[in-house]
């Protein structure tokens, strides 16, 4: 905290958003290198500072670019109150501390259902309106979940979870066989019609503010399959979603999507085909999540993510068991991961 105090005081003095002596409260960060602090000015609304590791060029930051796009759509995202390139600081509207994940423990069944329907509706709005604003001026339309990106994520899982965290020593034969499995998965996913995706749309990146959901951590938005954000929300490593809830929310999404033309030729009412594509996307994303958890645990010495591994492995096993096409992949992974046996 001490090493950040001078930067914060200088920013507050220059921006005049609060007195330099305002109370500063550290907040829990995310998996990035950014640090977050709540500023409590005397007699004025609180706000949040995001501190980068060094100077920034705000105008070229994906965060600023995507924020502008999402505000145009419009989607509920925090207002940007100011910034300092030299100080590496962005001041944001304070959305409070209650994430969707945190709220679920206190929510009634009806509140729980309503919040998830709201979250699903926001995905539909992102995809539908995102198609209308497509332009090279916005970063997300210039990048996508292509073969290269999806393959890198699966190799990230191998490197950081299977080998790094679990200590698996892959034989050359197994490594080649996994590469063939990855190729089949990513080729299919990358070939799907693309829509605008948040990229990390889960219960820890949805804040409950004023009774409604607000979206954070959107700087990695890009184009991808229409199942991607829905998978992030409903196959979330941080919360349990019952099979009944899953079915109902997928059906709700398809009802919203029907007739919009988004994601053609898949934007129709064939729930079985959509569920197959959903499960394929879920398998890829859950394996990537395990890679992230392994990296945070081993390289960053951040053990908080260990508790989310069993749920994520359970999701992966469910889909590996469900589809005969994954029999060989499950056999390969189970050699090194006992939960998948």
C-alpha cells in the first residue's frame, strides 16, 4: 500500500476528484497485475482507482476502447471518471463489492432465477447490438477466437495444469495424440459464425449495483462463437448451476435469440444442436480455466483458485463422458488426471 500511496495522492491532487488525504481502502484484485483501491472522499461519492504496474497510454488501451463500445450498445458498465497516463491510473465509478457470485448465497430462489435471466439477456443484447456496431475502430472486431488462439489456450492447460500443477510427464506419443484432439476441437469452434463476446462473462465479473447487474473486466472482448459467453456464465467455475437451471436458461437464451439473425445459420430453435455446440465450447473453456488456475497456483503462488478446480474438472468430465467422440481424449487426460478416470 505504501508504494502506491504517492501515486494515488498525486492523481487525486491533479484530478481534483477527491482531496489527497481522502481515505484509501485496498480492494481484492483479479488475476491480473492491476491493483484496485476504493477512495472515500469527504461528502462525495466513493470511486475506485485501477493502478497499472507503470505508465499507460489510455487512448490506446483496449479497456477504454471496449468501454466506449459497450456504452454505445448500451450495456451497464462502470463510468470512467478520469485517468493519468503517467501515473498508470484509471478512476472508475464505484459499483460496490457485491458480485453475482457473492450475492447468490443470500438470494432467494426467485431472485437467483431473475438475476441469471438478466445476465442471459445481457449476452443476447451484446450479441445483437454488437453486430450493429461492427467497425474496425473497435478492438474486439479485429480479434477473434481463431484456431491459433483456441489452440494456445488448450496448450496453456497442458503446460500449466496437466504438467505444471499435476506434474504429468507427457510422452511424445501422448503429446501428439493430444495435439490431434485439440485440432479437431478448435477447428470446429473457430469455424462457427462469430458474434461479439465479453470473453470472461462469469459470476465474479457481474456486479450487483442498484438492484441490477453491471459488467466489469471486459477489456479482452473479441469475436467468437455465440455459445462462448453463455458457457462462461452457466459453466462457471465459481458457482454451481443445477441441470434444471442450465436447461431453462439455455432455452431462455434461444427464445431471446430466435428471429434476430445473430449467429446464422445456428440462430434457430434446434436446442439439441445448440446444446452440442454449447458442450463443445464448455469443454474447451473449462480446460483453459484449469490452465489459469494451475498458473495462478504455481507461478503466482496464489492458492485461492485451488478450491475451484474440482467443480471445473467435474464439468469437463461430464462432457468427456457425454460424447463418444471424446473417448480417446478422456483416456489421454485420465492418464494424468485421476478425476477424469
